[in-house]
């Protein structure tokens, strides 16, 4: 699935049974490791994150009704060059060693615990209605527009501005909890309306 999504396809659809978005990433990563093609967890996870754009999560309530609980976007985190050459400006050995240790700390942080992605809910179900939460990232918005004609682009841009305004996702992302897939930044009114759909849904 991951290989097919990497080449010669506009999009790829598949189903899964993960309860949370991080669980989905972990399951796909582990599957790739089991094939024996990848030996490094980070490398395998990078491949998954690169092709997994959106997750549409369905749930079934106690009445047996199935509905979309949330739509989540996977936003890859680009690796930045945070290393410096400040040690060259230091006059003492102690100062040079301090600056060198700063770079070493950054290096081991990237190797051992580098964040590869962020996941944000762009739409959530709350008590019988869907609430638009975080804006879709600009790279994905751009790709969507490229597949539309002029009239569709105009309607799509109006939809985006009406629901999310012109705020960039990268400016103030609202991250969801890795274990709960909730959005803690929603208004108190919206939070009160969370839960299973009402009986008339």
C-alpha cells in the first residue's frame, strides 16, 4: 500500500482498524519492519508519514449506528538544520566545548526522539453535527486546488475561508492528544456537546 502510494497515483485509499491516529502510524510502521525491507524504525515511519495525508475515523455507537467521528490530517514535520558554528567565535576552550555540546545535544535529540509528524483534527462530530476545527495545511490545500477547475477552486476557497479563515496551520496548530484524539482548544460550548449522536440522528 505504501509503495503504491509513493509512485504514479493521485491518491490511495485503504481501510484499517486502528483506534487512534498514532496507533495507525505505529501499525503501518511495524508492518513495514516485518517485511524485512526496513531495519530502522524512524526510516520506516518516515515512509508511512510521507503518504498518509488524511484519516477518516468511523465509530459504531451502542445502538449499532456507524458514523464519522473525526477527520484527521497528518502533517509531516520538516527537519531543520539547527546546528551552529558558534564555537568558532569563542575565545576559550570552555566556551568552545559548551557550544560543541549544544550541537551534540541537538544531534542526539534528532537521532533518538525527533518528531516526524503532527496530527490535527480538521473536522469532528459533536452531538449530531460536524464542527470544523483546524485548517487543512497549505501543501494539501494546494494539491487539492490543482485537481479543480476554476469554478470549483472559487467555491473551495470560499469554503476554506468561511470555515477556517486565512490563518495558516503552521502558525498556531491545535494538536490533538495522542491517546484520546480530542481537541482541547474547542470552546466550552462545543465540549459540552461532545459524545454519542443524539437518538434522532
